[in-house]
């Protein structure tokens, strides 16, 4: 359908209307990662920049990949209403909770237990396509709000850090994620 180098009013409104998005990354070698994201964790900073709050999970591939090769793609699909797929390509940086800019960056999002990184994407290409192959589905509820976030709230800050030590310090390919370092690289 089309490509541009920045978001516009139409693409920004489409992004804001989606219940979920996908993040794709890859290190210079090894596996490609594709992660679904949801909840109130994405911000359009301006027409050339998007940030998203990344919550704790069973893996931490995106952080490891961005450290090695910062190219990142976000994909938004219309599951309700008119069909559309929107991809945002760019270069991401990662901020961990120990980073000096963490407090000002995380203040842009709701307080959520298990918050582990903020990714900052500098956009270099926005592409839309028809999306007619994507099934139409109705949104029922956010599992993040009813299951994910309450789990991390219950185990507390110390429990979250222990979880990161066990499950989030390295990628499945053995790359460091930076989650336990004093600041990001």
C-alpha cells in the first residue's frame, strides 16, 4: 500500500487503536525473535520515534538482540475493523532500570510490576499493507492486567530481580541482555 519515512496522523491513530503489537529483532547471528506485546506500554513520542515499556517474561531476547544489532521492526495488525498491517522499521536502544535516564523514561508509562526495560525506536521506515489475510477477531481481555502484572506484583521487587537472574540475564543463544548491569551500553 505504501511506505514513508515517518508516522503521520493516520498511522499514529491506527497504532493507538491496537490492543497489541509485535516486536521483531535478530542478533547478527542466531535466532530471530518475534514477541507479542500489549497493555498500555507503547508511546508515540513524535513522528520519528516510538518507545515501549517491556515487562518481565520468560525470556529477554529483544534486549540481547538490540545490544548486538539494534535493527528492530514493530508490526501492528488490524484484528477488528478495516484490514491493515503496519510495520515500523528502525534502530532501537534499550534502557534498563539501573540506567541514569530510567526514571524520566518510565514516568511516561503507568506503574507496572515487573517493568524491566524501555525500548526507544528511531524510525527510518513506515510501511502499510492490505491485511486481508489477517483474521478478524474480537478483543476479550488483557491477560497482562489480570495475570502477568499481578504475578510480578505478588513476588515483589526482590523476587523480580531473582527472576531476572534466573530467566532474563542471557538470551536463548547465550547473549547477555544487560538487565543486571549498572547501565546499558
